[in-house]
C-alpha cells in the first residue's frame, strides 16, 4: 500500500534530494516544488497529507505561503512543517506561533526529522478520527 503523499518545498537541490530520499526510504510518496507559488498549485490539486516548507525560497517565502494555504478552504487543513535554514530564519517557537504544525532546523538530522513527520501525520489522523 502506498504511503501518504508529502509535498516537499525546497529550493536547495542537495536538501531536496536528501529529504526526498529519507521520505521515500520510509515509505512515503513525494512530490516536490522549488518555489512556494508552484507548491500552492500542487497542494490544491494533489491534496498532500503533509507539506514540508522551506522558509527561505526565491519569490514568495514559506511563512507567506503558509498564510495563503490557511486562507484557502481547500487547503487550510493540510498540516505544514517548517524547514528552516539559518540563524536569520525563524525558530521553533515562532514557527509554531505563526501556525506551522511542526519544525525542523537544517542540517537535517534523519531520525529526529522522521519522528517529527510521523508525529504530525499521526496527530492529524487522530483529529480526523475523533471529529
Ligand atoms: Mn531555501
């Protein structure tokens, strides 16, 4: 049985490949975008179970993209996890405050990263089951 679909939004090729490989190795299906603008289109049509959102992107940034997703009834329930780059990016507390369901700072630490993905997907399915 194919695993849940995860949309990866990442403009850095090396990180994109790493995240894709980790997710596929763990049984998830992946789709990817290098920009937030295109990611929003993909999210609308493919309805992924989770979006992994890089914060620093060419064009629209990840926080702005989250606002667009939350403003659209067809996408507002898709959980979004922030993947942040450097010291100039946002921290965990801020990420959760602005509405991300999860947070991971680069460099990617494989085990912690996968645990965070699982946590978000599990909490989502529990919410669905109880409502
Ligand atoms: Mn980036």
